[in-house]
């Protein structure tokens, strides 16, 4: 079931808007992980279990699709545009891709420790510290990462990509989610 945050939500006719909406979900689920990190040194409760399970599922199932949307659909098309603004943004895109790779082991660690916490009801002191450190590191990285994408990359893409390219991106995003677009995009 899709999660909608706030009043405004985009659809596949606005792929960069939809990507930005995904960032609101990333922030929400990072907040859930942060809330769990605050109490993970206590036995698991029903509320903690629900929050952690939701966040873990999101980062395992949905987040990789968002990364693919950027790295397989959006960034390659931007790199094909020979405009000075986009060329200047290339180094930022490369850093964003590096951050995706840097975050992967932290996500794995949070998944492993979070799953252990859910199954056993507690973590050792060392595991608690590892979980908290991983969550804090991800939250710090994503704050900057999301800011660059929302304030630089996505607005640039919205201005510079053709309607055809936006439609292609939208179709690829829908395919990743196994969603059929109801109307023909033009």
C-alpha cells in the first residue's frame, strides 16, 4: 500500500515530483528508525515492533526502487544533455551514486540487527550501539543527500528533460513497481 505524506502528492506524470515525494517517505521511515534507536536498549514493545517492522520493510522493498529510478532512469538521461548547468551537476550526481553505495552496508546492518531485535526482543550492548550508530549515520547522510536532489537535481531535471524523456522515466518507474499507467502520457 503506497504511503502518502502531507497534502500534495505527485503521480507518474511528474516523475521528479514523485521522486521528491519518495524522499518524504525516506525521512518518515528514518524518523521511525530514530525513534526505535532511542528505545532499542529496552525490551521490544508492540509499538516498537510495529515501527521497526514498517521501516525495515520500506528500506528493503521500496528504497531500492527509488535508487534504481535515479541511477537507471534519471541520471543517465541527464548525463546525455550537454548543457552547462547539467554538466556542472555531474560531479554532484556521481557523489549521490557513491552515497547510495555507501549506505547499502548500513542498511544491511540495520536490517540484520533490527530483525534480531524483533525476533529475540533485545540486543546486546554492542549491537545496540551498532544499531544507533548506523541509524545516525544514515540520517545524517540522507539529510544532505535529499537536500541536493530536491534542491538541485530534481528541479534541473524537471526543466531540462523533454516530455518524452519524462514519460520514459515514468514508465520505467511504474514498471519497477509493477504498476500499469492508466492514461497514456504525452
